[in-house]
């Protein structure tokens, strides 16, 4: 962190999205003295954590209208102590309507985000059912300063004579000093390119649209992917399906072939090709005749509203160029992104990214020069290339998250991840591999829970 002699300045800032990242960003911006408007196209806070049984009907998986990709049975993959915001612990509540488990169901996370919203009075900053449809740079009339023009569409439901509802859409254009994009990245499906898929006559779907296992009753299912969703969904589908065949590019700790703990699950290398008779051939020459292919192959970053004259692009799922996954150097600090990184502990990272943005916007923290930021980004991209990391993994920070977090905390002059939090996540990861079916209910890191609870006292007194 470096202090500057410039006065602290309050900016007019637009935050797009009221999921976990948008909520904490709004809080940090307001704490720093900025005026904030949060645009949220849904009718409540929580983003991903607002479960819906609705699914997108587009069989080509190209158009999405449903935001959340949660399935009904989903429980968190992190223990609540380490998942919550650093200064607003995700504590179990003594309330019969709440889920007290260490790895709670999705509704509990949504309720935690509602609590957070209430606690910090963020609701008053949010315009619900207001979608941002266009964001572009405009020059101020005087001088060379740039501003952002945001066009939004707000859905208003008018109640006529007490019962009929009439929907109107109100379009608005407004000017802001800065925009922070917090729209998440688990909505727009990425699907694997499979030779022969255009002739495939079986069903296919993406896990974005997976909610419950019942539709897979007695089916032969091929699940593509080795992510956590692929992991959870395969296990659940196996309770009703005839057979589940997982095709994975990378297998962290598994053995190809029949899975010992299941009667009806096999692990295969990736798919070689498929044909119109519903044959699925794997790269080791084995094959199955399947009813459905379920793509658990990740998501695309997608910012349809953002016009930056080509400054920020999405290329093979790399959003760039971005300094430390947050600021495009030539538009910094007026445009920023919170929450692009993944395979990390999301909420505390959002908290630090947004503290950094808020402090930079007010002049309390200084960014390096544009040239230095560009150079830093180039060095980062070169290092990814040198290590053979494909562009699409640019924002995957698994192995560097501790360093990244410590760096961000250093910029903000605040504490980095607590030792117990790091250790807890590491233990969880190991247990998830060793005991995928029971890691959420059986653990041995009680000593870390106690350390966390001791730490949390300072936020509750
Ligand atoms: P989101 O929650 O997606 O919120 C984005 C918001 O932006 C939405 O409300 C959306 O309506 C709004 N929006 C989008 N476009 C516009 C627009 N144009 N105008 C206005 N509003 C807009 N994380 C964990 O920490 N623990 C877990 O156990 C965990 N499990 C997960 C399981 C699944 C299946 C998935 C998909 C994710 C999981 N995550 C988990 C990651 C989770 O996505 C993040 O923790 C976090 O909730 C993301 O928050 P966000 O605010 O960045 O995005």
C-alpha cells in the first residue's frame, strides 16, 4: 500500500450485480465514501445462490435466461468458517429455519447473503429487476476526462385495480465515474467439442440445467468433466441411473475403469467421438451406448453489455488484459472486475478485491503506471504460456491463491487469510479427494474450527 498526497475523493460508482461479489463491493465502496448504485436484474440478492427449479429450454445450450446453475441437493464445498467474508463470519444460527451444518445447503448461503445485506444496509443501494444492457465510455464535455454511460432497463409491475399486473419496462441512461462488474461467471455454458456430436441423436444437456436426478432414471449417462459439479452430479445421478460413465480429461486421484464404491459407475479418458447410433467412443478404445451426454464442462465469461472499443476482450475464456484479474490497465481504475478468479475461496477474495478498488478510486491507494501494469500483465501471460497453461485457465488461481490473497491484502493494508482458513481449505481439498461421499459430514479439523471461532469473537462483540 502506498499513501498519496492527493485528497480522498468520492466517486459515483455503478456496481453491476447483487450476488456475493456485488454486495461486498457495494459495502466497500460506500465505506470508502463513494456513492453507489447497484444494478441487479433479478428480484433479490444472492445471484448464484438464488436456487430456481426453472431451466433454460434451449437444447443447443447457447442462450441462457436462467442465472443460477445450482442443483437442488447442493451443499457447499467449503466449510462455512472458511467460506464466509472475513469480517462477517458465516456462523450457524440458532434458528429452526436455518441449516446449521458445517457444509450447509444452498438456501443457507442465500440467507447468509440476505443477513449480510441487512446488516450493512446495502438493500437501499440496489435497483432490482434492472438489467444493465449497455456500458460505454463517453468523454466529458470539458477536458479529456472519461465517464461511463450506462443504459439500463427496469421492469416495473403496475398493479391495476388491486389485482391485474401490467409490466412496463423503463429505460434509463445515466453517467457514472466508475463501473465495477460483478456478474459472476457460472451461467453461460461451455461445451466440449466432440467429433460427431452434430449427428448425435441422444439427449444432451449442460450441468447449468441440472436440478434433480429423477429424469435420469434407468438411463445410461455419460458425464463429461472432472470439476466439483461433475463429481457431485455423477454421484447423485448414479443413485437412479442404469450406468454412469464419466469422461475426464484430468483425473486427480482416480483410477480409470469401474469405480469400487459404486455398482454402476465407470471412469474413462476423454471421448474420442460419438455417432448417430448413440455410441460414445473413449480415447482408450472402449465405448458405451448412451442415452444422454451431460456436459459438466464449465462456463464462459460473458459481458454482452460492455463496450470498451476492444480494450477488454474475452479470448478463449481469458478476460484481458487485466492487472491482477481486476483492472484493465488503460481504463484503470474506472473499470474493474470482481470475482473473475476461481478455484479459490471466493467470498474473502471478493472482499479484498473490492477493498482495493474502493481505495484506489478514492486515491487512498495508488496503482502502478499504465506501462507498469501492462508489463506485469505481459509477464503473467508469458509465465502461463511457459508453464503450458492454456489461456482458458488464466483466472484459475488454485496454486497461487495464497500469494494472490497476501498481495491484495498488502495493497489494502489489511490482514491476509488467517492460517486456520488456509489450512482448513487445504484439508477440505484433500478430504474431498479421499472421501468424496462423506467429506462434508466427517472431518478431523476440529482444532481449526476452534481457532476460527476464537477469531470470530472479535466480530460478534
Ligand atoms: P453471482 O452470484 O453469479 O451474481 C451475479 C449477479 O449479477 C446475479 O444476481 C445476476 O442476476 C446479476 N447480473 C448479471 N448480469 C447482469 C446485468 N447485465 N445487469 C444487472 N445484473 C446482472 N462458492 C463457494 O464459496 N462455496 C461453494 O460451495 C460454491 N459452490 C458452488 C456451486 C456451484 C454449482 C456454482 C455454480 C458455484 C459455486 N460457488 C461456490 C461459486 C459461487 O458462484 C461464488 O461463491 C459466488 O456466489 C459468485 O458470486 P458473484 O456475485 O460473483 O456472482
